[in-house]
C-alpha cells in the first residue's frame, strides 16, 4: 500500500483574495501619492505667487519712491497721463460676458510699465487678441509685464486704444521662468500731492495669479474655477493673491 502524503497550499479563492488585497493596497498607495504630490504642488504654486508678488511690490516701490511726481497737465487727467487700465467683455460664461480688466499701463519716475491681464493672455480668438491685448510699437513679443525706460511718460501719453508708443530698453518682468503668472488687476489711485514740497503719496493695489486654473477674480470666494476632476486638473497649479501697499514719492520741488 502506498503512503499518501498530505499536501498543503493556497486555494484558488485564497489566491484571488490575496491578489485583490494587494491590488487595493497598491491603488490606495497610488492615490495617496498623487494627492500628496498635488498638495506639494499647490504649496509651491502659492509660494511662487506670494514671492513674485512681493518682488513686484519692491519693484513699484523703488520706482515710485525715487520719483519727483509731476501732476498731469491741466488739460489731462491722472488716468490718461499716468495710469490707464481699460476693461473689456472678454470673459464668457455660457452666453454671458463680464467686463474685466484687459490691459494697462503705469508711468512713474524714469520707468513705464505695460501689462496684459491673465484674461487677455488666455484669449484664443484672433480678433479678440487683436482688440484686447496691449501691443508696443517696435516690440514684436507678447507682453506680460513690460518695463521701459520712459522719463517723459510717453507710453501713457501716446496711446491708440491698445497700441502704445514710446519708451526704450523693454524688459519683461515675467520671463519664461515666470510666464505662468499674470496680473489680473492693477489699480494706481491718484496720489495725494503736496504742491509746496512736491511729495506725493501713492496707493497701489494689484492681483497676481496663475494663468492656469480658469482664474476669475469677479467671483466670490475661490477664484480658481477649474476644480479637480480625477487626475487631470489645473487646481494644484492655480493660485491668486491680492497685494496692497502705499509709498511716498520723496522728490521735492
């Protein structure tokens, strides 16, 4: 008589359950990893916007504080000769349009600045691009935030709609490494001016954000409209922040 030896091993059911558990574990690890990467990227995006916002505050502060402010001519206004930011109906939600900042310019001291807002930079229609994006005569590149040597405020004085003229040595303050950032609004309030000392107190407010994420500053609460949708989302790459500051033009007459 042959001796029968007992054999032990996994049944098909046990093997299937083990593989299912391992698959679930790997899937859970993958999802957690993706979520952690998105949280990390969101933090990097927030830091990028905040750091560049502070750099812009420093940039504008240096320009304004070193200026001998000259009030606009009697036949002109502050908004025409020193600062301009027209609005345009370029943001569409279904069939509706909203008036939002399109482009702008600010001239102070020895420099002038020209910018396109995130709304204008995200345009895809050629006609709208032609009508609602700022352009500079003699400068063929797309404008994000451009600084020019312009002690005579020619950029703000010589404007034909969205076509600007004047200035020299154009410098893009948002080069390729920062090209995913854009201004969505920049307001320079008419300064309080003391005619005897020549001092002027400027108040400036601007909103800086990413080009990604469908940013809309006209909405309450969260300005990033492209919300998470599975693994394909711009949400982690979207951030908006508002900066306010005041600075005195210290030059005297």
